[in-house]
């Protein structure tokens, strides 16, 4: 020890040594103070709901159980650190943060200390096995490298041409067109979820379940995914996890249905793998570029391939549809902003003649700003949790204990005045733009953590934007959508695995009139529709 110190003093200048000494001293002091505070009971550096001896915050938690998103948001807005700690009888200690420094720290700086952890992987383990979405450590890292090939610019271009073109022009637009003719309302949330399921299956499995095609029977695979993800989400929201664990052991009730759905999903994917291998053995299918075929040719085991593609389907199936559902609702209430989107889409389509459509979509800056603004207020993944591997202290001084659930909270973050200013509640796409609207402003991924951030940032982010822009531009150029029955009650966000709109989004569809030379809708398009909807 003494010799290593003398080696240090020999090589390092005294000012650096002094700095290192004080730096280490304050680091140790900080941990020591935090520990001392804890040893006296309630953590004084922590904020949150009212706590009672023994039961913790059980009473206010129970009282707010149906509005947890808004309750957490109110507590976070009132917390000087924008972080709260919840301790309640029967539940794991939980740290919830809307503090961008903390989010950066847990998702990047000290990434290794915040894996998903067993409590998370237990909930989704039956369905996802060891797939990327449910894996940590080396298992996750290997899959991450493999899956990233699916998101090269080349594959995204192919995705636009092959998958989005067909799904939009042959299915989505004709459905909207016939609803328009028959003056029927449509549930946009349902249509968008079907669209997303079809597209993610084409990309991940190389099959078309035809979930959006009304002439085809209901896809068993889609139904099984619906059931399985719904039940897994309820596992995650259970007040006492022992209840679903007992039901799982006995295979009864919802757990029995989950088991049956998971069996169907596993058998379907295993069947696909078998057939794809037979096809390859017969010298066919070399042109296939879906994830499943790629993994098979990589020589991975059938179980690894199965788990990986199931994770992929889960990640891509409900996220873009959730984002677009809220986008269409928000846009329908802002005719001026809607006109701007339509103008940009029309303008890009005219100027982009002969150009690559992928590039054309990338250029739609105003639409991208609208999508970001809509996800700020209604993020598809409202909250996301990790579990601390070791004791730690977050940058704002909040003490974390080994095994704590640490949740970053995009829904609350999008509603923090300290992050977005006094007008945080306004739908204002221009906050995402600079250079007079020509460029997208740089916004920290830790402040807008809707796609997570750091090493585990969403792999499908680019693909999601391409898909959302494609659908939004195509639908809005052809149709005007307004919420059926007007806006008596604001829709309610239900934070299952992804954020759903309770009861769906029923909309009236009308054909969009032409734009005049100033970019305004001729014949008062939106206003005319308003009259129909409210009459
Ligand atoms: C608006 C759309 C989307 C949003 C908001 C979103 C958000 C997220 C978030 C928050 C995570 C982290 C989840 C966690 O670790 O618990 C994630 C991971 C992931 N997403 Fe997305 N996602 C979207 C669309 C997609 C799409 C379309 C795909 C692929 C088809 C996709 C593929 C993935 C994958 C593979 C991961 C796992 C990454 C990893 O663990 O390394 N996502 N996404």
C-alpha cells in the first residue's frame, strides 16, 4: 500500500493528488451520511407520499390505485428532487424518478447496477423465456448485437417499400374509405393495433397474419398474444404477487388461460422454424430477409430463435399503435396543426417524386415534432422499472438499496414544469423545432426517455418513426378524422404493458378535401366535419 502510494506521488502532480483526495473524501462522506440517515428509519433525503409505521404508504396507494399515473405525477411535481420513494406493506421498496440526471445515471452511467432483475423477468418469463426483452447481462448483449442487423438503413428502406406500402394501401386505406362511404365509425386504436401486429410479424417472422384484413378469419396467433400480454400486464399490476403465483402453480383462472396462450404461441413459432428449415433444406427461401430466417441461417438453437422473435413481436406490436392512437386524437382537436401536417405531407410527396420514400419520410420534420409531442404527453411505455443489484445513491441524493425497484417515469416526466416549462400541458409541436421549423431541436434522450435511453435504448426507434410517419401522412392526406360523439370526456390512459386508451378511439371518417394554394383546406374540410360529428 505504502509503496503504491509513493509510486503515485512520484508520477502524479500534487494538485491532482489533492483533488483525488478530496474527491474520494466527499464520495465516502456522501455514502456515509446517506447510510446514517437510513439507519434512523425513514430516509430524510427521500420524498413521497405520507408514510405510516409498519404499513408505509399502503392507505394512499390503495386510495389512488386506479389513478397511479396521475398520483405519482402529482407527488413528483411536489418533490424538490422530482424523485419519490414508496414503501408499503407487502411490496418491494420502489424509487420513482422524473429527474433527468437520475435517469441518465441509471440507464447509462451506472447501467450495470440497474438490470431488469428477477421480479421483472418473472412476470414475463413464461411468455418471453430468455428473449432480448426479458434478458440481462451476456444473454441480452449477444441478442442485442444479433437483432441490430434488422434495423440497418437498407432493411428500413425495404420495410417501407414491401411492408408498409402493402399494409397501408391494400388494407388500412380501403377500410377507412368504406367506413367513410357507409358513414360508419371506426375504432382507430383497434385498426392501428392490427396494423402493427401484421407489420411486426412480417418483419420478425416473415409471415402475414392478416389481422387487419376483414375478409380473413381472426388470427389465432394474434388472439393468443392479446390474451398473454393482457394477463402478464395484470401480473405486473397485482397488489400482491403471491396471488398470481399460486394460481400459476395450480394452472387455474387467468393463469390457466395464459398457459394455453403461451403454448399456442410457442407451438406456432416452433412450427414456423421447422417449416423454414425444411424450405432451406430444399434449397428454397434464400431471398427471405426476416429476423427468423436470419437467425436460422446463423445456426442458433430453436429455443433461442423462438424466444428472440417472440420478444421482437411483443416489443413492436402495441407501441406504435399506442403512440398513433393518441396522436390521431390530439391532432383531431387542433385543425391548424392538422393542416400543417397535411401541407407537409403533400409537399414532400410532390417534391419527392422519384426520390426514395424512406428519405421523404425522414424529411417530414413537422410531423416528427407532432409525434414527439404526442408521445411526451402520452408515452406508449408510461413507466419502466429496473432492480438495483447493489446499494447506491442517485445523483439527487436518493438512497437506493439492493433489490429496490427503480422506475423511470416518462409519463410524469412529460408533465414536469421544470423540464418543459409552464405550458407543459399544451400540445405544442413547435417546442421540438428550431431554425424556423426547418430542423428538429436536440432534446436529451434522458429528458424524453420514451424510447428508454443508453445501451438499452429501443432497437426499433427508427423503424417506429418510419412506420408512424407513413401511416399518419397517408391517413391524414386522404381523410379527416374526428372523435365520434365529440369531446365530452377526455380519454383515459390505461398503463398496461403499453398505454391503451380505455374503450378505444371511435372516430368518424370523412374524405379530405383538396388544399387550396395557401395550404388551407378548400370547402372548410375540418370545420364541416366538426358540424357532422357534433350533430
Ligand atoms: C413508438 C414506438 C415504440 C416505443 C415508444 C418503444 C419504446 C421502447 C422502450 C421504452 C423499450 C425499453 C423497454 C425495457 O427495456 O423494458 C424498448 C425496447 C425495445 N424495443 Fe421499442 N418501442 C417502440 C417501437 C418498437 C418497434 C416497432 C420495435 C421493433 C419492431 C421495437 C423493438 C424493441 C426492442 C427489440 C427492444 C429491446 C431492446 C433491448 O432490450 O436491448 N420497438 N422500446
